C-alpha cells in the first residue's frame, strides 16, 4: 500500500547553487551531503522542506522548461515573504495563470536548472469546493 511520497529528486548542474536555492526559498534543512562519495549515481545532497525529503544530484540541467512542477503549500499571510525570497535570488517568475476566486494564490518560478516550482496558498478541499460552486 502506498503510504505517501518518499522523496523528490532534482538533477542540478551546481550543488552549491541549488543548495542556496532550496535553503533560501524553502527554508530547507540540509541533512546529508555525499561530498566526494557517490553511493548513488553522482554526488548528492538531501534536504527536508517541512517534513518532505528533497534530494539533489549533480548532472545536466533540463534542456527546456515545461509546466511540470512541484507545488508547496504556504500560508496566505506568508505569500509576500516568499515572493521576496524568490526575487532576491533573481529567479525567473512566471505571470500567474488565470484563477477563479477562492482557489488560492500561486507564485510560479524556475530554479537555476529549469525546474518549475509553485508556492500555493490554497488546499485541494478549497479548490474542489470552489469548482463545484462554479458549475
């Protein structure tokens, strides 16, 4: 039986720069760095974002950008704080997609390796309720 998501891995060109990204934007706590050892395919680091295990591994950046993304839940009152963190790193912020009132706000941005991230203030329950009202 599936218990949940174990971890999410991102391939990054520069472990140091990706570390700065995860710690600056998400308050990630670094819990492991392989250094010169490679137990997996390449050098890697592990982080905790809230309680979610995030892994980064050294490799080539994504060649192109897509809408595939990972969204992290934030509180509405923290939206501007996170927006300032993203902007302070000079990350490419996408314009928000059109939304109906009541489904939360989102901040979409790319990291240094073309991964798309979203910071979202809403919940699944709120979105389903809002979509049901919109029928």
